[in-house]
């Protein structure tokens, strides 16, 4: 019975990740990376998804697009979202998956990726139209 629950959790996580990436890509987010933190003992969640955008307006649009895609495809709403006031770094927290949407210069300043350098990282290549 435990294996069935594990498979369902994997499927749910993958559906969430796919929805998040779709939301980011819909609004032309850049440099999408998925950090698998499940093997890191001190991690606060299972996955981080990080991307960046060129303006506050685009950061805002990406975060709302992520929330929309996740809601439509999984029925889930974020546990918490913050950063919509300044639109430099918006965090959308689904408890097990946390999405970070940065303005490009803010991402470069904080270098969040370096803090999780021991994670398994999947880089999402941009779709060519």
C-alpha cells in the first residue's frame, strides 16, 4: 500500500512541476531551473523552481500564470505567496514545491542557486517557436 502512495505523490509532484513550468513559459520566463532537494537533509521542501524575468511586470505576470496553471491542472492553490508588492522576487509556496520568480538583476545578486549547489538540477531549455 505504501508503494501506491509513493507513486501517487510522484505523479502529483510531476503534474505540479509541469504546470509550474508551463505557467513560466506562457509568460516567457528565462533560465528555468528545477532543484530536486529530496536527498538534502536540511531542505525545507522537495523542489525549488527558479526563473527570472526582465521587468517587475513580467515577474508579476509569471507568478500569476504559475498560480493559474497549477490551479487549473491540479486544483491546488498556493499555501502562501509573497513579493507581489515590489515585484523583484515573488515566492509562490506550495509547501512541497516552492517557486522563485526573480527580476534578472535580483537573481544575479542573491545567487540562490549557489546555496543549493548540492541539489540535482534540471535546466529547462526554452521552446523554439
